[in-house]
């Protein structure tokens, strides 16, 4: 597997590449500028000198060369000294750089011009130009550039060293965080602490995101453990009822007895079905934005009450539904049935006498009973804790608030805030 580089190494590498590229481009531009200036200087000088030389040679047809301190002119290619290695097909009126074949590599510029002497004969004039002062200045420029290059390299080394130290300091917290995560136990879901050092915005956001992710995992694990804890007994109870009723049916054929056992079997199956439906509802992913608001009706609440009315059998307990205003909710009917049904099941089971009131206002749904309150878990009421847990999870999923509290005069109140206070 290819070894991955650290952020510090990548930062240092790219900075070095960019810095070296900038220095190289700088000196390439200087070199190109000097060459362009030299060519421009030679072009202007040759044009000026050639005009003067042509005027002088036109009056002296026998003269085949004209030599000054900075230039040499020859009439015809045959009169050009052999040490000037030039092409016979040189373009006219253009300064061309040539080199003498010696160890000094002295560069000349040559220009080919067409001239007409006093006899009316045409001839090619080759003028060679060498500016010793300009060459000296050019050498000085290159020496200055070499000095600048040395200084630039030294500054580059210093800058890279500083950059490496800064990069190491900036990346140190991230390196520490990486080390912590690598050696962190898979079961350790405690909050991650931002390492000491330079706390950047990106590092803080990363740690916060990791903590939020871990918190969601922790909540999911805790919820799964809670479900397992309660589900084992919740499913065992209706299964025991089914098994017991099936066994009893084999000992009696009385119609009333059979009807009673069939009723027990039906309720046990309904309880199991509701529980499985609840689990599927909470674990299934839903697009909540596609949910449509709908009106909660008294008939819908009455239907939910009828599903659990058997819990009030032979009890001096009455119920009533108080719905004086219409209320819009954004939750599927099945989920609302499970939510309100769990609360009603607890209220009916915990109330031995008195009343259970389902109160609906524009902002909340409340279930108020006159039972034993929250001081202790009611005896014989299985799934009590699971019902509250499921209710909280359903409310959380659909953006509602759920709370349960004691009433001042006995009993308790479970309420669902449809429009939570911000």
C-alpha cells in the first residue's frame, strides 16, 4: 500500500515547488528581457551605422570594407573574414546574432543590407556590430542576478524552514487528534476533547462533528438496549397468554369459555402486532418533508380509546375526550395511534378509580388520569416503561415535545406539545 503523506509534508512540498517555480520564472524573465534589450540595441545601432557606412562606401567604389572600433562592414560575402560563420541566406535589414568560433564566445550582431554604389552596381553589405560597453554591462547584470539568486536561495531556505515550523505547529493538534482516534477503543463514546495547540475553526468543526456523530451512535445504542430490555418481556407476556389460552381451550368446550379465550388470544395478537409496528415505525427512514398536515378528529381519538377500553373493564373509571378546537398535526395515523395508545394504555392501567381525560388544544394533546402518579411503577402493568420510551422517541422523530408530570391532586399528566415553545 502506498504510504500517505502527512498534511505538514504536503504543505511543505507544495510551498517549496511554488517558491522554486517563482524564482525560476523570475530569472528566466530577466534573461529574456536582457536578450531582448540587447537585440533591440543592436538593431537600432546597426540601422544607424549602416546608413552612414553606405553613404561613405558609395563615394568610394573601390573600398570593400569599413572598420571602426565597434563595427566592421564588408561589401560582398566573399570579403567577409572566414572566422565569421554566417549563412549566405541571411534576411535583409534584420539584426542576427552570431558567435566567433573561439574560446571567448564573444557574440556579434550582423545585418545584411542591399547597397548601390556610384557606378550603379548592387552589392550586399555585411555589417558586424559589437558593443563592448553593453557586453560589459550585460556581464554586470548577470553577476548581479547571480548574487540575487544566491540571496533568493538563502531566503528560500529560511522561508521554508519557517514554513515548516509554522506548518508543524498548525498541524500538531490534528496529529494529536489522529493519534487519539487511532488508539481510542471502539466502545469509547465519550466526548472528544480538542487537543492543546492552535485551535483552528476547521479543527473545532471537525471535533464537534465527530462528537455529534458519536452522540447519535450512543443514543442509538442506548435506545437499542432499552428496546431489548423491555421487548423481551413485552413479547413474552402475549406469547404466554396465547400459550395459556390455547392450552385452556383443550379442557372446555363451553361457548362462553371459548369466546373468552378467543378474546384473550385476539388481544394478545393485537398487542404483539402493535409492538412490532412500533419498532418498524421508529427504525424506518421517512422523508418528513413529504408529510402533509391533517386535522385531528374526535372520531380518530375515539377509535384509539376503543382499542384499549378493555383495560377499564370492571373498574369504576370513566373517560372523556375534550376537543373544543380543531388542531392540525403532521404525523401518520399509525404513528399517532401508537403514540396516544401507549399513553392511554398506561393511564387506563394505572387508574383504579376516577377518570381519564383526553384534552386537545390547538398547541397540545394531554392525557390526564387520577391514578397512582409517578412515585412508583404500577404493579401488574407490563410495558409501562417501554410505552413511555416509545412515546418519547415518536415525539422526537416528528419534532414534538413530550413530558409527563404529577398532578397536584393525584394522578399524572402526559402531554404532547404540537407547537413547542421556541
